[in-house]
């Protein structure tokens, strides 16, 4: 698992003015895996908007949106993903979309 020091260092990557979408996506994903969807969602959303062609990023962003209660945003994100992406269907079933 991760140490408290490691988790505590995540915000250092999120410094003001450092809006690199790759860093935002990576940090958002780490927050999502740590059940911190409210912190994950805006970071993943920034990355997902920058990299619309990355299906897994759209699915992770939809997952965070669902966990934050934003089913409409999740549905729009999942519409970006092709029907053949395996995780897409699982997220749709869990959300009841």
C-alpha cells in the first residue's frame, strides 16, 4: 500500500499554474483509486477533455462523476467511448444508465 507520506505528497503535484493534463489525469486516477472521487473528478475531467480519444480516461472520469452523483456527465463521457471498450459496459451497469 501507499504510505501517508506518499499520499500527503500528491497535492504537491497539483500546484497552482501546473495544469498539465497528464499530471491532472494521473493525480485524478490516484484520487479515484483512493476513494476520493470529489478530488478525482475535476482533475480527470480536465484530462478527459484534453484527450477525448483515450477511452480508458473517459471511463475513469465517468466513474468519478458517478461517485459524485453526476450521472448526466457520466453518460456524456461514456458516449465518447466506443461500444467495444470492455469497462464501459460495467460502468453503465453500475450506474444504471
